[in-house]
């Protein structure tokens, strides 16, 4: 390895590209193949003082942006060429915002073997030019600080022939007064003879810069203690802004007098590019923050506040507000942010309402932005502030207005960003309203699927719990009902229709309506279930499972007739805690023309509990991950005995809590459970028994 040659590091580069690069550059560079994990071992040191190095990042590196960041590219000593393929294209899109093209280049993967040698040569050449430029400045300083002979005449003979052609401006000061300069300094600072001779250098800068510049010149000591380069801005004779990088060194001329040497370089374009980069980065981050806020969960007002807070901070605005239109089309001040806190809307209402109403009426932006004569000037001309307002329109619907006030001038890039985030806020607001409407529709569809309340059954404690899998816009497929039939017997039903959403809601409504209507004639299980099966087959709907229970409370103990249509086996817990599944079998409803639903008779004595549940308790994470009815029976059996009247509610709650603990985030189904506990000796039903469906 020769440290006299530039270093070329190939990081996980494919063989074809390695061969092409080696064939072209092996004679002029040290080439080392390495990996993303080991490349930092070759690129250590202080940026700007390292060995000239070009790093080629191959297409298989999974985090190319992170690798580039860790390398700390620097225009003086390290540049990077990154191979971009479809898998990393999105990640690499941010690189132009973070690094200039002379430091980091992207090369398409399909062209890597062909173009990469040329790109590497260009980067090496740029590093060589930059290194020579820095060396020239260092040589000039060394030449002057060693007391070499200095020709103090003006014009091309300034400071001797060595510096007359220097690409950087050189000034010599006696105190603050300019006593000599080279042609480049004359061009940069518009110096003329004899007007500029002995003129204080601070006079070349605006008043607000002079004090800082004077301190900077006075603070510079010996070369080893020199202050780092600083940037000062001034206005040229044509009124345009200029940014100068200045480095100050103390030297001694041939007569032993102390002089101040100022090396200056016009960095206007560089500073402007840096500001544009910072601006674009800030605007990109603002757009990202607004998108994240408007797609996040939570109340709309909180998300809007995050948006206006981000816009205020990123754009340096005095105030950003969102106005909305309510359901009556009235303009409402929703939220605003000023400085570091949310502000009351009184000032906005009085100062901006008329302007915002004009935006609503015209459905067009309103821009009151004074022109900028200086592209770098932070303040608008004439001392006037800026006001911008954009209508929030999505899907052709006017939803509100985004407004901004600031004392700063607003360039076209800021206005474009405001328009962009206004679109994002509009889309997010419309989606929020749509979700609210869909939520209301979902709740309206769900209401008739479950009874509004459970009936009071004398001598029994009845409880039910229901938890749909999705708490959002999906309507669950589980349902239950309880009522007293005209023949005096109580009816319990718990079922599960195939599917989710409005289709499932329609099937559930059909089943409940058919069941209640059939029970008005007789509550006999065979009669009711056959009619439901016929109704489902007639409508050609998906199948339904349910368990149907008829309670005869005129007997002592109470007699239960239980019929199952493909539903999980009910549980019976006796008063002493013994619990077991019931042997019930029956065909699905809506499948066979002639279904079979055997009836199981069960006696329910005081303290006994019947438990009906849907398959979410046994197959909550899918058919491949199941629990047996015996598992649920063990849970019910483990509950401590209680003398409280709400025994059924305790059992239902315990099963629901256990299901959520057991399935956790794996749960993918609805949960419904109904429990009935006999609490007393039963006799004839009361004349006031509930006979409605609920």
C-alpha cells in the first residue's frame, strides 16, 4: 500500500464493477476491497486532513445512507459514489438534500460497471483540485509569515509576483486600514486606487456587521492561535448581496512591522446553496411532520395543532392558523400557534377573519407578500409583513383555510410548501370527517343487531358481554337476543354469522327477525330453527351458527331445551362449581335443505349457571390455534363461589377477561358470551313478563 497515492475503497462492490474500476485506476490509486462494517477503519481522522479517498458503495449495502453519514464526506479529502438500485432508490432519494454532488454521487446499478470508473476519476480530480487550492493558501501564509521579501506596490505587483495570480483575495491591513491588495481582492471587494487606500476595511461592510468584524480582526493572534474562518455579508455596488469567507493571520513585513493579512473568498453561491439546502430540508421535514400528524390516530384538533406548531417552527412564522367550515358552512377558527404556545383566537378573529372569508368566497389563495429586492434579505421591503392563506379543498369540497402571518418575506418555495401542506391538511380533514360519518353509519347498523337491554327474567340472573374484533368501522358477526315468547317460555339465542361488515349485519337482522317472528307462533326449537334455515337458503346467504335455548320456568327445577346449529358446546356450572360442556350437535343454518337439530334437556337448579359463547373464545387466533370447550369449563370452574346476586355477570366478565389475556394481539375474531344463573325456586311466569325482542 502506497500512502503517496489516493485511496479507493470498494465497499461490497460486485465483481464486474470491481474489475472495471481496477482495470482503469489500479495504476494511480490504492484500491482496497472492504465491507460496510470495516470501511470506517480506513476513513478515520479529521475531515479535511485525511488522505484523499473515494469510497464506492455497492448495491448490496442495505443501509447506504447510514454508511455515507458515517464516512463524513468532505470536499477536501473524501467523496462517495453510491450504486442505486430499485431496492435502495427510495432511501437514496434523500442524499441530494444532505450532500452536494461534488461530495456524493449516485450511479444507477444497471450502469455501474460502465460509468463507475468515470465517476471515480471525476471525484478524485475534484479532491486533487481542492487539495492544491488549500496547499496554495497555506504556501502563501507560510511565505508571508516567514518574513520573506514583500513588494508593497499596488496593482499586479502587490505582495510580489507569487500572490498576484492567486485565486483567493489577499488584503494587507495596517490596523484597520487597507494598505495593499491583490487583483482578486480588488475584484471581490470592488477596491479602486486611490480611494480604497488607507480606508478602514470595516467601511466595506454594513453597520450591523462592523462591530463583529472589528472584534474578529482584533482577536486573531499568531498563526497557531488563529481564529477559524468566518463569513461576513455585505452589499455590492449593484445592490446585490455578497457573502465573504475571511481568514485572518498576523504577519511581519521586511521592515519588522506587524501587519494583518486577510485571505478572503466569495462564497455567495456556496452560502446560497447551503441556505437553499437547509430550506429544502426544513420544508421536506415540515411536509413529513404534517403527513405524520394527519395520518396519526387521535382527535382532529390535536393533529391540527401538531401541524400548525410544525409550520410555525419550520417556517419561522409569527402565526399559523387553521380555519374550518362547520356543517352549516360557517367559518370557525379551529386552532392556531404563535411563537412557543397555542394562542387564543381573539386576535385572529379580528385581524384575519375578513381576509380568510375572502378566501372562502373566492376558493382561491390570498397572498399579500411584499417583493424582495435582495434574495438573502430576511425582512420584506417597506417594513410590511406577509400574509398568505390557502383554501383547504379535498374532493371538490371546501373544508376550511390555512393562514400564515409573518414579518419575514415569503419566497416562492415557502408558498409552494404552504400549498402542499394545505393539501395534506385538507385530505386528512376530509378523511376524518368521512371516518366520523362511517362510524355513525356503523353504529346505526350495529344498534338493531343486539337488544338495547336484557329482559328481567324472574328467578334468573341474565348477563351478556360483547366485544367486536375491530372497534372501528367493521361490524361484527356475533349477536345475541333474549325475550319471553307468547307461550310464556323464555328464549335465549347466541349466534355467529359468516362474514363481517354490512353483509353480516343484514344476515344478522334476517336471523333475529325470523327467530322472533317464528317464536310468536311457538318457541319450539325445531319450528324456529327450520324457519331460520329456510329464510337463509331463500336469500342465498352465507351460513350461520347459533345455540337456541328455551326456558320453562313453570317447572321446579327450571327445564332448559337447548338446540345447537353448528355452534360451540354450551357450558353448565353447577352450584358446587363443577363445570362441563354439554353434548350438543346440529347442522349449520343455511346449508342443508333438511337440517337436523337434536334437543338437549337440562335442569337448572338454584346456583347453576348456563354459559353460551361464540367461537372467538376457542378460535380467536384462527383455526390452527384452538382452545377446547374443556379449557373454558376449567376457567369457569375455578371461579370462587359467591352469594352475590350478579353471578351471571361475574362469569361473563371472567371469560371475557381471560380471552383477551389468552389471545392478546393474536385475537382476530369477535367475542360474545351470554350467561344465565338460576337464583330461586321457579313458578308460573309473571303476567308482566317482557315479551319484546328488545
